[in-house]
C-alpha cells in the first residue's frame, strides 16, 4: 500500500487503526511475551509513516495558501 496514494480520510482512519493495534500489541506483550516482538516495532514505524505523510501534506497545503 502506498501511503501517498491514500485520501486524507483514509490516512486518518489507517492511523487510528494502527494506533489501536499498537496499543493492543503493547498490552499483550506486557501481559505475556508475544511470539514476534518485531510486530511492535513495525507498528511504531507505520504510525510514524502516517504522521510523516500527514505533516508533509499540511506543510504542502500551507505553502500553497501563502
């Protein structure tokens, strides 16, 4: 999936879903170690990618309005 191709609504929805997934992974890992702890790291990176794209779009929109 190419993040740059997503609409703003889809980007926000995916970010929310990924944050929920990350929270579940963290809680699950705290209770009992999960089989693949790299899933937590991958989820954190995905959240960061979504936030980076949102920031890029915000800056681009702000630059166009000036």
